[in-house]
């Protein structure tokens, strides 16, 4: 009888510790967005090739992807009007496995700094053929291009003359990327920005293409961070390309395994959160790509920190995550620290430079919260990013402190110094009100203090129960 009673009490304690709570519903924050857009073409880096629109091209290239040999051949036309014509690829592309395996009608002048082929001036339709070598088993190496029997993903080579590339068969040519093989293009418009999602038939997306393209368009309107590029090309890629994603100005790719569920990221190691919105955020960082602005050395951490922070924050503004998911993410991220990270010093970003993602995002969650508190919710971190993007010249750490002061209406210099120039972590900016019970439960279950408190509470309940039982027996 006595043991049945104890067992019942233990089961009750266990239930209190493990019961789940229904998440809060998400709130969409509509922000005022200055609707101005920029032409992305002039921001494309020199080492990246670009396919220009047909109307602007002196030379045209017709693409053909052979799925059996897994080779992409570009046949150049209309060379009669040009005196010289060069095709180049950088060592970055070479290091990522891209090879030119044939160049009919070109002299090979390649060197240590990359591939370089000069047209012989005679062949009327010269050709170069590309492939990708050393493709690893999925997810194991840093591969960003692919050539397989179902699809291919290649960089656009650099050309000495304005060149337009297009497929004779199925494929999509962006500005800097070529996707070979059958694909579907999904589009959405957000004010002056057009979003295109290019999905190869070979991909197996974890989120539906409609959800992805609509989420990108919502983020485009909701993120009040200054001018946007007139269009964004988002490529879904699949194995053998590594997991995660990468962005180049207004274009990015994301592995098809990516989801909107950032809770699952903690099992994967690298914390990108929602990779779709992480890479989209990069396209809104004019301080990374635009010619009028860049970041000072002590601010380099801000690029990945803000992409990681907004991957979570922008998802939370949509239906895909609640303030409670947001809170749980940053609570978890600040618990799992990797060494003594000093954000202002790149050599102190820890293993695989993870500190800029992890501590960087925690600091920005705290800063966003401070700005909201100081301005009674009138301003958010968006206003800081906006001012950085529209800054003229280099955004130094001193400029950043001034921007934060202007946005918050009060200087936060010593708070910023403590968390950016030393290894001190801030308390993350948790949305506690929306998530009180959930947070209390996490703190009870996953911190030592919480576990001790829970154990003591259970002992008290058991002790009191035992006394009541004895009292009743007497
Ligand atoms: Zn990133």
C-alpha cells in the first residue's frame, strides 16, 4: 500500500517534469519598407563570371549537358565582331573541383592563378567543356559544384567580352551559376524585388517549393534593412553538393535537406538555423557586396552573426516558428559555448570559426532586445542593419557603436565593448513572455541548478506525502 502510494507520487513528479506545452501561434510583423531596389550586376565580384542579357551581349554561348559523360559544353557564336576572346576560371573554382577538360579553338594559357584560354581567332565556333571531379559522398567535403547523371551545377566562366549563355536543352543559366538538367522555376514578387526559386528535378526538397518562395518573398518585405537587389535567384541543390548553402550577391544555393525547423540544427553541428533565410539575409547585406560600403576588420563577425540571427528572427515573423521557438533556440545556443570567443578578433572565433555564427547571433539577439526595450518597441535591430547598409565607406567598430547609439537613443558602448571585444557572453534576448512555461521547463530539466531544484521539490513532495500517510494511519 505504502509503495503504491510512493510510486503514484513518483509518476506525478515525472509527469510534471515531462509534460509538453502547445506552442504559441506565430505573429507576422509588418514593417515599413522603403521600396527601393538596386541592379545587382555591378556588385558581382571580378573573379566570378557573369552571363549578361542577350541584348547586351557581343558573344553568345550555347550550352549542352551530356548526362552520360557528365560534361557541360559551351559552344561560342558571333565571334566575328570581336578581336580577342578569353575564357577564364579562378583557382577557387578549381579548388572546388571544376575542370576544363577540352577547349577546341582555344590556346591554353593557364597558370597558377587559374584557367585561362585564348580564342585562336580562326575557329568560328570554339568550344570549352567543363566537368566536376573528386565529388565526395554526400555531406562529407566542401563541394559546391556537381556533375552527375541526373543534374549538374557549375559556375559561369569569366569572359573577356560581354557574353550571354543559354541552354539548347533543359537547364537554367543565372548570372553566376549554371544549373544543368530538367528543372522548375517558382516565382514570387515582393515590391520591387522578384524572387526566383530554381529546383532541379533531381532535388528532393524538405520544404515545399511554394512555402520556400513565399517565405523568401515575405522576408523580402518584412526585413526593413534598406535597398534590395531587383531580383534574387535561389537554387535548390542536392547531393553530391555539401549541406548548408552559400550566397554571392543576389544569388544563393541551399541544399535540399534544409528545413524551416531550426530546433533540428543542434544535431547537425553547424548552426545556420533556417538556411533558406540565412542565405537570403546575405543578399540583403550591402556592406558585404555593394561597392559603396564595407566592414572594418573588427566588424567582420557581423556578416555571419546577422545571417544566423535573422534566419531565426525572420522565420519567427512568419508562420513557421513561434516566439517560443525563437526563445528556445537562443537559450540553447547560449548554453552550448565553444571556447572564449572574441567577436572583434577573427583569430578568436574558435573551432571552424563557429564563434561568429554562435556567439555572434546570441549577442545580436541580446542587442535586438535592448533596442526594443530602450525604444518601447518602436525600433529593432533592423534599423541598425539599415544604417550599416546605407553607410558611406567602411563601417568601423566605432561607427557601429555610433549607429547603435542613434538607433537606441542612448549609448550602449560599454555593453557592446564587453560582449564584442571580450569573451563575455550576454544573456540572450529571449522572448520570455511568450514562452514562460516552456522556458521554466527547459531550465528545470537541462540546467544543473534546475535539476537540483526539481529533485528537492520531489523529495519534499514525497516527504510530505509520507508524513500525511503516517498521520492518517495513526
Ligand atoms: Zn552565412
